[in-house]
């Protein structure tokens, strides 16, 4: 059977793809269908047909899955943020556990890997402490919300149910500010217009708020009016203009100007306090971050005499957790401002046994090891989605730390890196623990412990 675009078929969904879309087959031909779940029989319109696979739009759920629920957010079917809101939360946790296990087995080539049940949330709503809202316009007016999945078309959202509870008021005021001052919004196709994004950061435990307006300019003449608009909001500690004139999908430019309050807000993870600046990385789910880092600390099983290297350390969150029990911790991060924050955070928490270095981990770790003679007992890595640089993986094999604690935001690149780390037969995968940092999305965080034989 030849599958053609614009034709309608009935099929059964058998799996979930990497972006939360349902997967079904028609005579061996694979169709990816958004907003569908395994076990569902669906009527599908084919919207794109490649040679061996295609994409479909669900017209009717003939037989719903037992895991199907009605999304709380009316924008969920169109928004690219919550791709699993139509799935019962307990089923989401099982799905994420299976995703991690399948990636480690299929991509990593490991057999019989035990993956622990996903650590979830008691209340998986309003958990995000950071949201980046694109701003666009059409013939109906200004759109503020999130991109629809697989596109840069903005879905208007007045109240994101996974965002901070203070976000709707801020978005409403900024929308009014843009309209009243007749400020043109950014157009990706032409590169013209001024307002690009609204970035809101909220201290989950401190209720401190930072609003960062990203503009397509090197100056912004509406500063005082913006301050007047946002200053009355309870909890506002920082208002920042971020200047980004590049024709790029990267949201934040490198130049920030604080026009009101501090250059940062503060928040807590456990007993530790952290300063968070506009450009610094900080996990978006504070409740789950504590569980994630506690699990990393548990896996490290520090006794007090260990030397730890923490690659990709960000603003020092994991480093400072580890420093409370280790002899010495060395944190490495490529973003200079994040390292400045890490040093400040160490002082803020009276931690003196953590040192921080700016640069690529694949450059700094060899310098620490070969030049300064620092041999880690424990290596902690928390790389970006693309995973670890292969040269760093090979260096870890040379250094032979007793333990490697790998914190991953993408189980596919985790599996690829585990294959390299275990290729010499010197390391065994001891524990794999998924943590649900992003309820209602397809993302899952994983902590993995490797032990040197």
C-alpha cells in the first residue's frame, strides 16, 4: 500500500516518539501522530508523506487509551510545551522510565539494565521558575505565549499552567505596555521589530521575580515606562533589558542592562542559597532539582576525603551540594557569568573548599589533571543536551576515578556516552534513576552511577 498525503487512514498507535508524539504503522509504513497515545485506534489525515515515514493529524480517537485524560490547559494540543498533558501523570512517569531504559539498551547496546521508577511530583503544576515567552504579531494583534511544536508560530497563552502563578499578571501588563506605547514586535522573517521575548524568572522559595525584556536593538528608549509598568508587582526585584540584534534562534544576547533593582534574584535548593542572573543556567523545577541533586549526592556517597571534579557546573549548584561533604571540589563552566555566580554562591553559603574555572571542560580538566596533578576520586558531569565531548570521556577513562556520576537531560546522548565509558570494561553501570523535572513534556532527567571495577 502506498501512503499518500491528504488521505485518511485508520491505525493503532503502538509507541511514543522522542517528542511525545504517537507512533503507528500501516503495512510497515510509520506514521507520527501528535496528541495520540499507545493502545489508541485513531482516524488520521496524512499531512506529510516521505518515502518510509510520514506525519499525520488525528481526526478522531476511535478507541481511547486508558491513560488518556482531558488536558487542563485549552492550548495544550497546539502548544509545543506540554506534549503529554493528555496522558495521565502516573502513565507519564512509566513512559519516561521506559524511554530511558530503551535508549540505554538500543543506543548504548546494554542488556538487562535496571532503571528505577521515575521520581515524580505530588503536584505537577506551576512548577517552572523560568519561562521564555516569544512575542509576535499577526492581523489579529500581538501574540505572547509559546511556539507550537515543530514551528515558530506563537500560540497565545494567557495563563501557562506549568509556569509561575505570577506570570499571567506580568504578561498582561507587558502586553498592555507594548500596545499603549505602539512598540513594534519582532518579525523573524524580516528581522525587523523591537520586542522579541519576555523572560520571567521567579524564586520558588523566595518569591523574588526578575523580568527580562529581550529587544532587537542596542538601546531601549522605553525604560522608565517599563519600570512604571512592572514596579508595582509584588516580588519584583529585578528588571533587565537584554539586547539581541542577531538573526538567530538563540533567545538571549550577551549584553544585559539592569534598569531596576538587582542584577540577580536569589533562590534556595535545600539549605543552599543561589544568586541567579539573566544569563545563568539554573534548573527550572526547584522541587525536583532538590530530589535530583540529592540523588547525585547519594550516588557519590562522599566520606569527606574525596576530590571531586564537576564538569559543566553552571552556577555551582551541584558543586556546592558536593562540597558540603567532599574534601575539595573543582567546578568548570564555559559561561563566564555563571562562574562569577558560582564564586558568589560559594561565598554566600560560606563554602571554602570549592574552586571554579571558566572554559570548556574538555580543555580545563586535562589542565587540572596533567598540569596541576589533580586526580579526581569522583567525576560528576552534567552536560548540555548534546552530551559530553568525546575527548572528555576518553580523559575520564585515563584518569580512572572511582565513580562517575552522570546527570543527563537527554537519555539518548547519555546512552551514547555510557557506551564509550563502558567500552574498556573498566566501568559498570551501577544505578540509573530518572527524575521528572518537566511534567507533561517528553523530557526526563536521569542520574547514572558508574563504578570502576
